[in-house]
């Protein structure tokens, strides 16, 4: 499980990061809130092993565990960095 906070558009996360839930490409888990390097977000959501964020330019991106199509990219691949969700 992982947790997150959105502070002034910057994403802070802590907890599990074993499948790239932090979105920074670094598979290191933290015990305290840590700035991930992701900024410019207006919304943030967490799922079971993945995270999604809506950018200030209204681009929905997800990262982390991709099984069952969780990232919305049309594949089941995981990603440790944000990838845009594909819309029909």
C-alpha cells in the first residue's frame, strides 16, 4: 500500500513503491512523505498498486502496476513513470 499528498501541485508519497507507484522511476520505498519530483498536478488518485494524476493542462496520466489494464494505456504493462491514459 502507498499513500500520497498533493501540496501546491507537487506530489509527495510514502509507503510501498515496489511497482513504481511514486512515478519517479526510482523503486525505493519511503517511510515518510517524500517529494517524488512530479509537479503541476491539480488532482491525484491512488489505486491498488497504481496512481493517477490530472495535470494542470488537463492530461490524465497513470503510473505503477498495469495488470488488468489499470493504467488505461491499452496494455497490461506497468510503468514507473507517468503515461497518458488513452481516451476513445
